[in-house]
């Protein structure tokens, strides 16, 4: 709530529930190009549009997270937990095997409920140890056991399943999963992989050739004005900032970068890569050529809290830790 109204507190957040297939109108006094683009993308149900092209099942014994990864956003659609008894004597081993199979069936049911296996480009099964390999092996046998249309659909999707190592079954492990070369090669044409690759390029150059990158609004703006930006990386939080000036700054950067032929990547704060970009103030760029940016050449940005409120945070001279 940005303006006083009867019964509404200024600054309060309100949730509206929209029913499926029920038309509604969304109006604003002014629509910028970025807002329209993201709205059209979110409502696009064609391949490469808003629909998820990559799914991941992060699992370890007794815990699984089913995630969908679309353009700039990763969402946990289901969390399946179960207590698995330890194996001991023959009776305990039998009980443990039954409990494990029941848990796997629940994970598979959640996967089938929340994904369209035919539409996915890849399904990543990741986790520590052998749990991921055992799950893929069990799913292959389950597809043969089930038969029917559901079994056929599951069997058709199996060539797209990739078992890779991850340190845990929690969402933060998606970062290392998406950075895996085998995964990147299989999903190289998905938007999520493109954003992960763009951020990886930025971080690599930041370490090896820091004059080839810029971060912080004013340094990115300076590079854009000189036509030096090759890739512009922005957090979507910038387009939702309460400061109108900050939103206009982000939109202006996008328009200027595209006019110079630069690629623009808008990262969602719901994606692990977007959270990482936020540590660089949400503004970052990979440059076409080395462009030393002396902090003394840029107006001091610590003049007061007012400028920082408007989104003019000072670019750092050392990478954030």
C-alpha cells in the first residue's frame, strides 16, 4: 500500500487470490518496457516462455525437495520427508526397505503432480552418496512395473534424467547443481542456465581480470554510457523498489544496454543466482574490454542516507564476502 486509504495501513502488504480461468484486469498509471516484457513472459505457456523447462529432485535418505526452475526463478514445489529406520537384522532390513520404497513412491508422486515430464528438457536428480542413483534405478524399474499411460510417460522421460552429486538435499544445493558442466551442457538453451552462466562469467572475470567487470549503479552506468557493456546483470528487486528513481534507473540501464547491443539478464530474487547477485547491490556488468573505473572519478556516494534510499549505493572496491 503506497497511499493512505480507508481501512488500509500505509506500507502494509496485502494478498489477492485469483481464481484459475477467471478474467481480471491489471492497471498501472505507467507501464515501462521491462514490466511489460516480464508480464508477457510470465503469461507465455509456450516452450521457452514462462513454463519451467528444468526440474530438480534434491534428495538424501528420508528427505527430498522437488524444484522447478524457469526463467530466473527456482521454486520448491514439494518437500517429502519420512523417517527411515536403520538396517540391522533381517527383519529390520526388510522394514527399512519397505519404508524406503514407500518414501520413493511419495517422491515420484510429487514429481508427477508438479511437473510435465514431456515438456521438460532435463530432470536433475541430485544429492550426496548413492541415494540419487538408487532413486533413478528404482524409478526405471517402477516405470516397467506400472505400465499404462503413466508408466509410458515415465519411461519416455528417463533419458532426460541426470544423476549428479550435490552436498545436500536442500535448496541452496541448486547453485552447485546448475554449475555442473554436465548439467550446463544438457540445458544450455534454457534461460535458467543462461543466467547461471552469465553470473559465473562475471565472478570469474572479477577474480582474474577485475577491469572487465563493473558493479554498483554508478560504475555500471559509467560503463553503459561508454558502450562498454557486453552483459548487463540486474536483480528483479530493482524493478520493485519503493523508490521511483531507483526503478527508473534500472529501466534506463536496460534500454541503454540493449541500444548498444548488450545482452540483458534479469535475475529473480527467488533464484539462487539472484540471491548471489544481490550481494553486488543488484547492478553488475561484464564489459567488452578492460575499463578501469577509478572510484575518485565517481562522485562520493556516501553523502547521506537520502541518496542510498534512491538506490545509489556505492560500488565496492573489493568483492563482497
